[in-house]
C-alpha cells in the first residue's frame, strides 16, 4: 500500500471517529474532527514508516 494512501485512510478514520464521538455526546464537532484527523495522520505516518523500514531491512 502506498504511503499517501495509508496516511489518508488513517486521517479519514480518525476524523470520522472523532466526529461520531462529538455528535453522540452533543458537543461541537469541529475541534474533535481537527484533533482526530491530526492523530490519525500521525498514526498513519508512524505505520507507513515502520512498513517502509521493514521492507528496506528485508531487501538488505
């Protein structure tokens, strides 16, 4: 899976999960979506760099 696709997917998942949390608890969803998207992108970057490092180790 490409790095951009992986990061975008986790950003979307984080945003949607935080939107759902904000809606179910009757809170303003904008800050939750922003924070959830940031955390999702961060997790996606970590996972993609881990996969990239493992692939480089296999090739060497």
